[in-house]
């Protein structure tokens, strides 16, 4: 495969939602690299996590959604390059940070002893309370009881008091019983913990030994941290102080001070524990708890210069998202009518985005907007500039949405089923438009779709999602003509365009698993006609088929029985070209 630059690197991503007192895991450990100037399609059934996945790196998760684990590294040289002018205020901030860092660095001298103190205190806490296994069992049981109570309460809320009175009363009794069980378990847990605590407290020999060790460790720690730090440590702290300035000075004054104090507190905790701050990964981790780190490169008498690793999973401030969303990552949604403001003219909607992100005059913004309208195929753009959305057809509105998305020349264009609401003849025009504009603007296209015809015509690579995981990844040729996962087989088998005359259309039996629950084994196992015993016991790893093709199925294990893909999707090359009017003859190899 031709070597391409990675534009977006998703690493072990988990996205969760708080829903009616429970937590739903919508994305479960996705790792995926997206390259510059490629078209990648994200396919799967409704609810597989396609839109949630792209919303995670576009900063558009709903308010109850959050990234619980993982990284989304955005490689953008323009955004990464950072400079800060050395004004008197900036210099004062840098000197303050350096002074505090030098003071906290003495804690590193006693880090080993401090960790011994923590270990000793941890041992006492374990002796004084429930052991980890017992505590884990209690927490799991409480979690299950709470989930049952939440389900019962939510069901009760849906019932009609006039028609479902007996059922409502039954649910009330169930809720009361569960509340009593939860209360009794918590009370019993507290009683056991109190008994163990009293037992340890009354053990005179143990407590005497504990206090003796703790006193000796604290005295040793106090002596160690009274020493002097080395010139190398001062030099390191000077770099960290500059990185703090580079990382916080893009914000307004109050926010800048808040973040500086939080960063200094984080470094104090890291130094106390003896974290190796010369190691870039560990220094990144300290910064990531507060704000993404801008690494110091060089400086002049007038300014500091650095570069940052943009981890989109840690971007929380609206000011940061305003530099990314729209400007570097743009989205085209499936319904153009809901994407446009019905009471603002088309021209105003395009120029407002240009003015916000590109800092040009209104005359320049109007000129660029008209040019974009022509590029997306709006006839008589000058005459239609001041029209309202209702005066445009569905296809023309979608062209305007694309023009708005491209107005700032983003690096990534997310197309969330952009042709679903359009007539079939207009769909082809919109897809061709996106392909043509990609060649001109050199952006990366991420298509979210369930229409495999779109995939066949426009994608370079395909990621198949199921239950919040990528279960197959490869080039469009590999996934269409040499699929390896049973779910991909099922998706292709269910294409009506490939069905034989008078034959029953294939459908995937069953339903996707509940993402509220912890899934054991292969998530597709209950619906998989080729399910192996191991599928119900252990989650499969991602097996490599070729340099570009991967599939998450035990069928690829060398020990697995050899199973041929369904007859209906064997030798489908000509069928696909005919069914989807593919303009290029795709050949394997």
C-alpha cells in the first residue's frame, strides 16, 4: 500500500452515554487510522455506532455522552504550530510557574519514601475494610439491583394510570423490594467494614508497629525534601514553565490563570510521586489532565514557539472547538432542511462562516461565497444569493450545505448519510460532486452510510461497525470481494440488488446486543449462523488478512474449521458493477 500520512489516529476509544440512570457503552475500543486525501466509509446497521464514532472527533456528542477512555490524535500542522508573544504579563506568568515548579521539585527527592508511606497507609485501609474481592462482589450486586430498579421505574413511567393500575402497583412493590434490598446490602456492608475497622483499631501490637513505621517514614521524607534540587532539574523546569505558557496563553486572562494553577497542582502531585517528567509520554499525561500540551521548540526575544499534539478526546473548551469544528473538521448531515436556518438567506449563512473563521472583509466573504456556490453547481449564483432555503429544492439545499462545510477548506469532511433524504437521481449528482470537490480541495472524506452502493462508488477503504466495534477493515475491493467476517457476509447477502428473481430476500436474524450490558465473547455470536463455541466465551482479536485487510472473527484463527462464505456472495464482482453502476472495474490484487 502506498505510504500515506495519518491525519486522524483513533486509539482504543470508548464512548459512553448516561441514559435513565444507566450507562450505555456506544463505542467499545475502536482503533483506526484515517489518512490524508482518502475516502473511508463507515458502514453498519442502525445503532452500530457509526454517527457516535464521528461525533466523538467532531466534538458533537450529546450532553449526556462522554469519552471515557482512549485518544483521538489529530495531525494538523497548522493547528499544531503555536506561538506566544512574550509580553510583560506572559513573562510574569512564566516566572511564577518556574518559581513554583522549583519549589515543588524538592518533593521528587523524597518520592520513594512518599510511595512507601502510601503503601503502608493502603495496607492499613485494606485491613480495616472489606477485601477487594468481597468489595467487588458487593459493588457488582449493587449495580445489578440498581439497574433492575431503574428498569422497573422507567417502565412504570410509560404506563397509563387509568388502564394499567394493577401493573403499576406491581411495579411499585418491585421497586420497594429492590430499594429494601439495596438499603440492607449497604447497611450490611457498612456493618462488616466497621467490625474489621474496630478489630484493627483494637489490635494494640499492630497499631503500635504501624505508627512506629509511619513516624519513621515521615521523618525520613521531611529530611529528604529539605535538600537542594540540581541544575538539570532547574533547566527542565524552565522548559516546563515555557510549555505551561504555550499551553494556556491562547485563553482569556481568567481562564489562563485557572489553568496555570491547575497545571501547577498536577505537577506538584506528579513530583511528589516521582513521575519521570523528562519522559514525553509521562509529561503529556500530566498536561492531559488539564489541557493538551504544547511542546516547547525554540524562542526569540519576542515570542515562544512550540507544537502541540492535538488529542480531540481531551478538548473541552468551546474556544478550542471553534478552531477545529467547521474550520478543520466539517460535517454534511443527511437532511439539508434541518442543517439550514429557514429565516436567514443562503448567502448570509455561507458568509457568516467565512467571516468567523477566515477574518476577511464582508466583500471578500461574499466573493468567496459566490465562488463556492458556483463550484457546487448552483445556477445563477448571484441571483440566488439572497434567496431563502425554502426557495431551493432538496438537492440544491444539500449543495449549499456542502458549500458551507467547504467554506473554510477543512481537512476532514464527515458526510453523515448525505443522500438519504434525496431523490435517487439527485443522490448520484451529490456523490459525484463530493468526489469532484475532493480532488480540488484535497480533503479526507468520512462517509457514514448503510447504502453499500455509495460505498462501492466512492470509498477507498471500508470500516464495518457492529455493536460499537470495528469488526472488519480493508480496501473497498477487499471488503466487497473478499469479506472475512460473518457480519460482512450477512450485510452483502441482504443486498436486494444482488437477489435472484423469485428468491426470498436474505435478512439477518435476531437483534444487536444491548450495549448497557457487559458483552461476553463475540458480540455477533447470537446472530451468527457460523458461530463457534469460542465465540460465546472469548472476544476475538483483530486478525490480519493482508497489509490493509483486518477482521475480528475466530474463523480466521488457524485452529478454526474452514468455512466458505455464503454462495450468494461468491463471485459477486460482475453483479456489483452491474447493480451499482460502478464506473471502474475493480479487481483484486
